[in-house]
C-alpha cells in the first residue's frame, strides 16, 4: 500500500517545503516502512534533502461521529 504525501506549494523563508500526511496501517500489519523520495525529473541537477522526519502513533477514535 503506497500513500502519497504532497509538499506545501510554497517554500518557507529558508527554502523548505513541509509535507504532512496520515497513513492508516491495516489491521494485522506488523510494521510500517517509510521511504522518502522525490521525483525531480530527468536531466535535473537539483538536490533533495529530507530533514526532521517525525512519525507518531495515534489511536483510532472509534467514538467519532459518522457523517450521514
């Protein structure tokens, strides 16, 4: 299962763009693997840096109201 987490469209004052997303791990899974990558396209001489990765386990809120 792949989950795409897009970047903010605009970089901050230091040139960094933030990416925030949520992945729901399927029941019975024993691990989640995170791969960081970017597709800069062929022929580019740009460099991609990833910094300050944070991953949090969040409990499911089964009491949340459902939409009707």
